[in-house]
């Protein structure tokens, strides 16, 4: 469009990015809520946008296969692994009180930095740090139960067994993680935060089966069928979340929140289905 065309039509096309709105927020011209409302209105369903405006479903700084994002996720997964899968007996030597202090300190720091990154329009590192905070919930709950003498006797005595042993006593940790995950997801609205929720549902399917067959002894067929049912239910929830996300009028809720639910729902379902007798 030439200057003459713009003069005659009385309109001009100006490139607009999410960062431009964030700069306006930093300058005090508009509030963060107003910036999100404006961006969502530009992306309202059925509302066209010119290519020059660069207005898409997500801000430019959102998820994507780039070198920076790969570094973000690699560092985030290392930190998550260190505080979950690799929480070995060496850490256990600090005692429940020491682990509780570390867990709370990490969670608080992660949430503060996540708030900072989110305000700066950097959803990827914000989502990773908020996810790490959710992953610390079972550690914190286990420490509180141990310190208060509420941990049921007869089961694993160390937190390092949480990711390696199936036991109904873990269900308190899992329900607390699901509750915290949903609250944090509502607060930050970052799709990657669904990952620990989906993993926890997977763990819960195994521990629920273990709890239900306490009087009957170990029955792998029963666990297989429970996994299959949990898988179908998780995929059903994922479809519902997917449909709601696609129809949402708010930009932050139109992201892919169903991906991790689909992944772990399919894992639970196909594992249970594959273990069934196929000779019928």
C-alpha cells in the first residue's frame, strides 16, 4: 500500500506484535490486563488479520522449535529431573525437614521468576519454572506428612521410591499434586504445566489399583484393566479440554492444553490393551 493509497483510504497498516503491547505496559500506557484483552480481541475467532500485523494464535515468544527454546526446555527438564527422578538417598540424608526447606525455597523462587518472565512476555521459561513448582508439590507433601507422623506405616520410607514403587500410600501426594496443578494452571495458563498433571494421573491409576486389591493380593490383570479405564477416561478429558480450548474467546485459553493428556492417556490405554489376551 502506497502513501497515496493510505491517504485516500484514511487507514494505514501498522505491524503489531505482542512485545509492542508489553512495551506499552512497561511505559504505563496500558495495564497488563488491557494488553491481554486487546491481543485476545485481535485474535477473536472469525476475525481476519492482515499478514503485516503478525497477529497469530500465540505471541512470537511462544513455544516453537528454536535453539533458544530447546535450551529452555533442556535446562528445565534437567532441573525437574533433579528434584524428582534423581531425588535419591543422598538427598534423603538431609532429613524431611531439610528436604521441606529446599522444596519450599525452590518452589517460591520458581514462582517469583515465573511471574517476572510472564510479565516480560516470555511464556516458555515462565511455564517451565511454574511446572517445576508443581513437580515439587509431592516432595513437600511427603515431608509434611513425615514430620507430622501422618505417613502410613508399612510402605516405602523414602521419597526416592515415589517414582519407582507402586503403592497406595502415594495417593495423598498425587491428589495434592493434582489440586495444586489445577490451581497453578488457572493462575499461569501455560500448556506445559499440564505435563506433571498428566504424569500424576498415570501414577494414580497404578496406585489406585494397588489400593483396591489390598485384600485380594497382587493381580496384574486387575491393574491392566484399571490402566485401560484410566486411559480411556484421560483421553475423554483431553478431548473435552481440546474442544473448550478451541472455542475459547480468551487468547491464553486457546493454547494446546490437551497435548500431554492425550499422550499419557494413550500410554495408559494402549499398555492395558496390549496386555489383554489377543487369542479370542
